[in-house]
């Protein structure tokens, strides 16, 4: 063990900092606990209305499952991205960069803490779905577990790309934290098959790993066997995109240090 402590201790310090920020900032619970309820009521009511007015039976289940998976990608992405942005908002980024923590330790710590926010956010969606509409995600079974895991990785991939862009272009790129994620959500067809998209968008949609994960989820909700081919496409695409995102974020962080861009946040 070095004089600066072990990797576990350095990661624990980052996680503790994120936990204290969440605990002491009541407004930060909006994304974690309030927004999931709003989305559940919005889409759940739409599904209930569709079924009540002669829509396809099962619309409610499709939409609530979509809300659940949307918040998987949302919470996993936003938690990591805003974890980094907290350093810029509080003007402590320079302090973090001069510590002995390694790049992978920092990103791994942010990802680890994102699982806490993810558990809370998706738990709120599951509870609101059950209380408000009598729908339980657990009824779908363990088939959603591999899809859940893939969507988490997609969220982390998006967050790394966003962090890289912020490091490269500065604070003006912070809007991409939400913008890029919702572009991915729209093109991936969480609430609808991608055949509903305009024809010129479908090739782009098919290149997004999350698209195949959500296609698999819809098949499971419809009562069909798990389409492992779709899951395989999603897994391979996620690994490739995730690797590229890690490379891009670390490269931008290296450039950020070398060029002294930390003064942007001072």
C-alpha cells in the first residue's frame, strides 16, 4: 500500500463525497425520487387511458415497463455525469485532479455510487407502478435482469461520452448531459418499436445497442421467449461503444490536464 492509501480507500473517498452531496442537498432528490413518480403517472395514465378507450390490451404494461427501463438508463447516466459536474459546480475539480486518485478509480467510484441512485430511482418507479396501476415489474420475471444490466452499461457509456465532451469544450457542453441521453432514449424506441420512427432515422436507431435491448424487453412483456439474438447484439454493441467511450473520456482527461484547461472551472 502506498503512502496515499489503496485504490479502495481513494474510491471510498469519492463515493463518500457523492453521498454527502446527495444527503445534504434536498433539491438533488428531485431527479432520484420525484421525477420517477412524475414519469410513472404521465406514461401510466396514458397507458390506462389507451386501454380504457379501446386501445391494445397490454398498453399499460408496455408503457410502465418502458418507464422502468428509461429510468435505468436515466439514473445510471445522470448519476455519473452530474457526479463529475458536481466538481465543476463547486469549483473543486482542480483539487480532485491534484490528488493521487487514478482516472479509472474516479470513474469506477462514480459508477459505483450511481448504482445507489439507480436502485432508489427504479425502486420508486416500481412502487409507483404497483400502487397507482396495480402493475408489478416482478411479474415479468428474471428475463429482465440481463436487459437491466445492459441498459445500465448503456447509461454509463453515455455519461463517459458526455464527460469527455465537457472536458473538451468546457461548461457550455453541460447541456449535453441531458440532451444526448434523451436523443438515445428517443432513437432506441423505449415506448414504441423503431418501425414507428421516420425511415431515415431507422438505420441510426439500429446502430444503438439500447435499441436491441428494448426490443428484447418488449418481446418478454408480450409473453414471447427471450430473443437472445437481440440480447447478443445489444451486448456486443454495448461492449464496443463502452470501450470507445472509456478511451475517449480518458483521452480528453489527459488532454485536459496537459493543456491546463482546469482554469476554465476556477
